[in-house]
C-alpha cells in the first residue's frame, strides 16, 4: 500500500480516470459528516455492532469491475480504518492500493478536535454533504 497526502490523492484521482475512490467510514459518517466528492461508500465497519464488514472486499471488487489492477484509494476519518481496509484489499489480490493520510477529518488537535490540523476537508479539497 502506498500512503498519499490528501493533495496527492486528489492529484492521482485527477490523473487516473479509472481510479476508484472508497470512503470506508460508516454510512452515517458518509452521509451526515460529509465525504469527498466522487467517493463511494463501502464501510469497513458499521453500526450497531461496529464489527468488520464481511462484505467489504466483495463490495470493492464489484465497484472495481473485478479488476484487481485498478487503482483504489481509501479514506476514512483519520486513517486507521482505511489502513486496515487497504491491507484486506491487498490480501485479496488488489495491486494498486492507496491510503489517504490523515483521512477526511484529520488528526486530533490538543483540544481533541478534528478538522484543525490536517485532512481532506482541512486542506480545502472538494467534498459534499447530503
């Protein structure tokens, strides 16, 4: 897996029209906190039990058209879930897997707030909220 800053991830998406962008946060985070424009939601884990989604890899394969060489970028809130999800995809044979550093909301600041230090939204990259 390769690690990309949010800006470098955006550049890769702009230069690779076949790249698949996966937001692996929960459905509620994706819908209510917002998500990067163009990202598909395939939760790594979701409520109510927050167990790992046993259909995650299959969901990504379906979106990728079962092409394991297709570039797949993964983003979550801060980077933990997307790293685990990237490892699962590599274990399933995906060969071009990218993890977006700092995620959508970024790392916690000293006051334990997000969106103040880094991350997709902090960096002013395109996002939307339903």
